[in-house]
């Protein structure tokens, strides 16, 4: 396979119209129908028929891009994938990709005017998801560093938000166990998920303060309690895994037509943590030894919901009595 230094090499010389100038929006069903009808632009032989089976988590457009036998499209996909890995993908590159595909497949965009908009939206979601995955991976691999002032500030802010009016006796203290850390120094609990675990917890406490405090209070129940922070980091692992293996695509594709941002992942996490707490209380576990059973049940339910093409987990928290 040849290598391209810039995707503009695949474009015609004459100026092209920006496909995003028109304020045209379609619902998911219409978008998928329109672009699927044009899927022959992405494959080298016959168009993809509606009956052709693809993986449930892999929409027809994404499937067609990945399995195209057209050399130029393979180069295009590889190039943009590399930008996702570098976390340098910008919306204007999607603009070029749409018109590169149109040129390669000899599509008259003046005749098929909806094509550029609908395909542009689909590619934005597909590659936005891939770039988000790369960004989250970087956070997961970044260890908590007690010598980093921003890390320490985030940790102390987490305490302040969850325990208002209660002062810490010191940086290393058993008080951390009050919000569910295992020992005197929380840094050891972030080893598995890195700074991502802290950022998830902090986002929950900052953006959904009442809900986070509510969950913390429920976690301190004398009978059905659990370690708030440790469970929260475990939920980070679950959210990360669903994102990484592609099972969360339906949620993120339905959440926005634009590039998915790290904030979108944090919101996904908040939903998971809050709903896990609800299931925990419903299950009434005897002790923490049942955590794996409840977690596995919860993860199964989440995966089942994500198989629905319309799945979208919105943070509309209703605070019930403790």
C-alpha cells in the first residue's frame, strides 16, 4: 500500500464547496438510509444491500470503510486513523475525506447534494469516536503523580466537593477512607486506571454534585454500604472497556453529531456509576464479597441496552431517599 503525506492529494484541483455550510439535519434513520444507498461509493464492487449482515456494533458505513477494496480509500482510512491515534484530527479533515471519497468514486456532488452532509456527519462520528478512544487511553496510562500540583489539587478538590465543611487533617490520613479509598494515601488506588480514575470521580463531583454526594451517602449505609472511590474506579474500568472494545458506539454516536469530547466520556461514566448504585441497593448484597456478582449483572444489562441502535444514556438523576 502506498503512503500519503496529506489527504488533499486525493482531491481534485478545483475549489470545492464546504459540505457543512448548509444547516441540514436528518434523524439517524434517514441519515443511515441515505448513505447506505450511496455505499457503493465506498466499496469496489456491488453496493451493500440492506440484507447484508454486519456486526451489530459496526454500522454499514463503518463496515464499508474498513472493508473497502479501493486502494485510495484504504489510504484515506489509514491516514485519518493515524491522525486519531496522534489525537490531532480536526473537523476540516473530515471535509476533505468526504470529497476525496466523492472524487474516487466519481460521484457528482451537485446531483447528490445530501451525500456530502450525511456522509460528513457519519464520518465525524466514526472518527470522532476513534480519537476519543485514543484520548481516553492516554489518560488511563498517565499515572497519578503526587509531585504534580494539578494532580494534588484535583484530589483535594474531590475531598472538598464530597465532604463540604470537613477539613483534612493532612495529605496522608485515614480520612480518605471516609470517601471510599482503601488506605491513608489515595494515590495507590489509581494505579490501574491512572489519572482517568481521578478525573472521572472529580467530574461526577463537580458537574453532578448533589448526585455524587447522594451516592456517597448511600455507599456509607451500615448494611448495604460499599467503598465509594474504589467502586468508582472500577466503574471507570467498565466505561473504558466498553469504549475500547466498541460496545459503547451506539451511545456515543447518538449522543452527538459532532466529535465526541472527553467530557462525553465523563458523562457516560456518571450515568454508569449512578445506575450501578441503584442496582446495588435493589440487590441488597450481604457484603462486599458480592460485588463481582452485582457488577457482572450490571455490566450485562448495560451491554444489552447498548445493542439498541437508539441507545443513549442521559444523566437525568432522580435522588431517592437513602
